[in-house]
C-alpha cells in the first residue's frame, strides 16, 4: 500500500511538472508588451503576467509595442552598437543590417522580418528564430502576407531629388522584375506585378483561370493559376449594389461601423454612433452620394490604411501590426473622393470605408460644403 502511494505521488509530481512546462510554453508563445522607464526614455518588455522580461534599455528606435518572435532594437546607452534584431530567446542577428524604410525599422509580419545587407544593399528575410529564410539577393521585398512575399530584382533607384548624395533618401524603383515567393524561398509566380489592390488572403489555386469577376489570375510556375480578389473591384461592386442602388438611411447604417468619425471645430476628429450621425446628416450625405449617379460624375477611389492618430480605440487594435502600422494589405480603407464644383468654388467630399471581417463599413465622412451636425 505504501509503495503504491509513493508511486502515485511520483506520477502526480511528474504530471504537474509537465503541466507547468506546458503552461510556461504557452506563456512564452504569448507576446510581451512594451513599457517605458520612469522618464519615458527607454523601452523594456513585460510578459502577460506583468513580469519584466527585458529591463528598459532600448531607444525609441524600437517601434515594436508587442514582442512576438523577433524585433528591431537599438541600445540607448551603447552608441557604438548598431541597430540589430533580437529574438525572444535572446539571439542577436543582423547587426547593422536592419531594414529601414522612411526612417522606420521593419516590423515582424507573420513571424518573419526583412533585413538589408549594408555591404551589398540587398534585402533578405529572417524567420522568428533569426535564421535566414530568404537570402539577401533582392532589391526589395514586401513583408509577409498570408505566407507570400513579392520580390524585386534587377531594379534601379530613382531619387526624387535627382541626386543620391543630396541627403534626401526618398526614391522609387525603376525597372527590374517582380516575382511572388513563399517563405521557403520558392518562386510561385515568376512574373508578378505588385498591386496594392490584391488581397493575398483570398488566394485560390486552380487548374484554369478563376472566372469570378472580382479576381485577378496569374499563371504559376507549376502550371496552375493563382487568383486574388481585387479590392477596388470588390468595393465598387459592393458599394453600387449595397449602398448606391437604393440609398436609404437604413442601408447606410447597415453599411457603417458602430461609430462614424468626422472633423468638427474646435474639437478636431470626433466620433458619433452611426445611427445618430446618419439620421442627423442623411440629407447632406444623400445629396453628395447621388452625384455619383450623374453621367459625368467626377470622383476617384484610393486605397490606404487606418490612420493610427485617429483610430486609437481598442477595437481597432487588430487593424494594426505590432509596431502600430496599419495593415492595409489585409484591412484596407477605400476612400471614395467626390469632386464638386459649386459656382466658382471647388470641393472634395470623402467617404472612407474600412474592410472588416463583416465586409466594407463606412467609418469616416468629410464634407467640405455644409456643416455636419
């Protein structure tokens, strides 16, 4: 009997150890959150239980607000240390080879992050463990989108100032060849023109081109066709059928986010419940949208992401990456801009629609002529 009890205690103890290990593993898989030191000059990270995992030591160069697997950092008190990538296990890679665009370091995307080799000026990609999965042999790469990456090779820089030594680092790429890769560095589509309107999360693979009107098809190297939804065509079809064809207050409310944002003096950007806002401003909104039914309607459609300085509520957190940048490749904002000329004055009215899991939703209205109540 006593021997049996000892055996049961050993089994129970082993079981608790296994549970503790599993719990710790789950804990490690959850992102750590950034926090500042007392004078808000240095950044550290805490785990979901509030335990400090990294003492504040990094400068504001570190844009990550959530640390999942890998991030770009720069040590404030070590001026000789160049920016580098840090993995959650503490591994340091890419010393001085951080990918920077518009003075901002790259942010992890689906467990991967780009780097730029400072010797060759070519771009590659690390996985979350700091291992190179795409070698630095490309002029540029997009971040990872549904496991896919658009790669550019053989292009040249066209500096906007006309002089690469002018100090202005703004440029665009000219020429070259674009390909669609996966994160195993396999070429899926050899000739692939990047288009911000493509929804990479809508990928379909078929033996023949997909006939859906809102899809763009591309022949793959494996003989199959890869198709993606086109955001602009998808939005225009939805807008015409769901909103414009039989415009009403209820249709507009149904096609709106719970809160609609608008500019109001002297408060600036503010929001109001969709039903209240639309009922108060419906006549103005209707008159503006009906301009689109005219034969020579003057309007254009643009695609962008949510503005982080306006949409700060917790409900919008999923529309931004760990560094606070809008994920416009997954949750675009389609801006419908209507040009209007009243007598001798020119106006632009704008309606912003956010693509959500429940479809497009009106999120912001800007009317230049007339007061929004």
